[in-house]
C-alpha cells in the first residue's frame, strides 16, 4: 500500500472529507471546522492529509511555536476510526516528521491528555509546555510582547478535544499563573486542573 501526505491547501478538494474526519472525534459545526482548516498554508499552520491511494485516512496539523524557530507544534492528529490499530498512526507521525524535517525543522512538540503512550511509543519524550504561534505575522507581535512582559507564560491554548477551538486569531499573553502542582499539570479555560502531558521529539 502506498501512503503519502499532502498539504490540505494543495488539495482543497478534500476539505469536506477532512472536516468529516476531524468531526468523528471532535465535534464542531461544518462552518467552524472549514474556517479552521482553510487557514492551512505553506507558512503554517499547515494541515497535512494522509492518503491511502486517493482515500483520506489521517490528518495532522503543524503550527509554529513562539521563540522556537526550529520547532513545530503538532495538533489534531487523527486516523480514520475504521483504520486504527494498523500502524497508520505511527506512519502518519513518520510522514509528518519527514515533512517537517524537509522544511528545516528539528523538533516536534505536542500536548496530550490521553494518548501519551501512543506518542511515547513513537519516540516522543516529556518536555515543558510551549506556546503556539498563530501565524508568522503574529509571531513578531508575540516576540515584541514577550520582551516587554518578562512574565509571559508558556501555556498552550490548543485543546486536543476541540481542534476547532484552536482559534489562531486569538493570542493571549496572560499574567503569570500560580505555581502548578506538577510541571505537566495545567489549568484549563474552565478552571479545571487537567493532566496535560507535553511531549517533544527530535526529528
Ligand atoms: C491516537 C491514534 C492517532 C493512533 O492511531 P493508530 O493508527 O490506531 O495507532 P498505531 O496503530 O499506529 O499504533 C502505534 C503504537 O501505539 C499504540 N497505541 C495506539 N493507540 C494507543 C493508545 N490510545 N494508548 C496506548 N497505546 C496506543 C499501538 O498499540 C502501537 O503500539 P505497538 O507498536 O507496540 O504495537 C488514533 O487512535 C486516533 O486517531 N485517535 C483519535 C484522535 C486522537 O485522540 N488523537 C490524538 C490527539 S493527542
């Protein structure tokens, strides 16, 4: 079987299918989901589609990270529910890593609440939180704000359960949080403490 990854912005004909795939796991309206995916572009964020011949079977999204020029944030990793357990998740990560490497990046970072073991099996190890960058245009704004706000935190707004909520137009520099119970515990938007594990891999 031939698996390959293509960028969504080069295969816009697969946008609806990609919406459906992501919605099998993270329910969003078609409009919200489409707008999220339509942001895919060569300069990141970039949605990668894994195809089996011409059939869409997986998706992963790469975004820039604040203050880490050589790293990308990996989100919205998903394999078609009917194709799980065949080693395709591992394959998707491998193809995504290859894509990132070819683009000159050295690390992939991600956060996970429940799939930590899967990622560790694929070579990721625990790390400290990183901050997603919305776009190149906003990165410089971020850097400027960071310089003037010594205490800018490194929280990540990405909620793996709601990739549609990854609103890249919203960039928050928030005041320093209270001490966390553990480095990988994080206060979510509804003030609940969730166990979000941050992982990284050198590619
Ligand atoms: C997580 C996901 C991408 C894994 O895809 P998959 O194709 O089933 O995974 P693979 O078959 O490639 O598994 C690779 C290895 O990870 C293990 N693994 C897969 N899912 C796992 C899980 N949830 N927990 C622990 N180990 C897992 C497999 O057993 C396999 O291990 P092995 O090499 O020792 O046999 C898929 O289950 C999925 O799409 N889940 C829903 C979306 C999601 O939660 N994404 C992650 C967001 S952080």
